[in-house]
C-alpha cells in the first residue's frame, strides 16, 4: 500500500486547543501548577456519548480543562508551531487552524493581540522546511451572544488575506443544538464582504434540518462535518448542487458517538453523491487521532488509492491555499499515485 503520510493534502478542520499533542497539554499543566482530568492522563483517549446533553457536557468540560492550561503567548505560539510541524509530517501542505481568540484574550491583553500572536506564529512556522503552511480561521461560538460574533467577524475581516499568516475564513463552532443559527447571519455577512471562506459547523449532532437551516441563513462555502446530510436525499442533493464542501472527521464522529462503527461513517455515500469531502482530525488532543488516521479510516472503508488521492485533491480545492501550494501538491499527488505500492 502507498504511504498515506506522504500523500499531499490540506487540513481544513482543526481546532486550536484540540490540535495539541497530549504531551504538550500535560507539560503546560505541570508548568502552570494545574491539574488535568484523568481523561487527559491515564484514561486518554476518551470515547463520549453525545446523543444526549450529558455526553456533550463531558466533552466540553474536558476541552475547557485543556484550554485552561493555555496561559500566554509562549503557549499559544507552541500550539501553532507544533500543529504545523505535525501536519507537515503527515503530508499536509496547507493547514487552516480554527481559533476563537476570546478564549485566550485574558492572558495576552485582548482578542486582537491573541489573534496577532497566532497569525505571526503561523507566518513564521510556514517558512520552516517540512511544516504545513498555515492560514487561520476565526470562529465564533454558538454558546455566546450573536453580537460577539459580529465583533469577531470584524476582527477577522481586518486581518483577512491570502497565504500563510492571514485570516482566511470565519466559522461558527460549539454545540449546534445551542443558539439560533439565523442570529449569526449578520456576522457571516461581514465575513463574506471581506472575502473570507464561510465555514460553520452543522450536521454532526443534529440532522439534515440543521444543515438546511445553515445553508439558508449563512450561505456557507464549507460545513464543519455535515455528515448527517445523508439522512435526507434532498438535503444531500442541495449540498452537492450548491458546491458546499464537507469537512468530514471520521475519528471524532466515532469518539463522540455520532456513529457506532467505522462502517457507519457515511463517507462512501457522500462521495458517491458527488459531495466535495475534505477529511479532518477535529481535535486530536481529545480523540487521539490525527490527519493520516482519517485517511486510514477511508482505506478501511475500501477506498482505493486512486480514491484517496481524489480526497486529497478535494481537500486542496476546498481550501484557501495559495495557487502555487495547490498546484505543487496536485503534481505531487499524481507522483504519489504513479509510484509502485510497497
């Protein structure tokens, strides 16, 4: 089989805190005199049951505990740098890392410095040989007031650009069962006018009705997850017709109990329907699987190497990677596929 770690690809669904190596959060915890939950120590990685509110609360509490260990500029820079290096080691040529700067503002003097630190380190590490080049997605939270989302959208627009070290997208994350999707439309209008990719989460914890509502209200370019659009053929057809790419994260789907078995992940159904799919790792810190593991799931679902190469190309096409990054990666994908399997 061809080595999936050298297959060129883009990574479009990776959360800032969730991108951390588990060793990193343990070191940060120790250096700041904090205690971690056992789930990030001896019991790691964790499987959740999120079909009810308690399962999601457990997941969110664990995520918050990890985020609490990020205590300043040095920690933030370390996260960006390690994410880019880890992604590069797995064949990722372009990474779009997603951050809500309000979560770290208190330690660095505000949301603007928080974002600037991430952007500066993204630009710096992108020049390191072997690292993925890094763009940044600013994400608002469904758990917060929609006025905050407009503030974040204006901040994202201020730093909008192309290439490494720029804000390339605007998202909406957290429990999709919370908040009114329509209320965030104004924030997405601000981001749209700035030319940013619009990448809200939808269709993971809720089904096709939530996907339809997100398509109506926010007019996204991509959906974080979106896998449950398969539950209504009309919704899936609309996703395909509107050319909305889906950031599918099989590992987190399984860990969160969205699907019970690998065979239940509807990757084949999505691809056969004509959907653009970009595989992502979501939160490796919590779920214990990084980007290559998502391609390994696709291989277990009997995707051929030619089909895996198509998934890699789709991730690049759906990205905001610079043209030269995409074109070089496309050529290298062809080389990967032409090589004799070992």
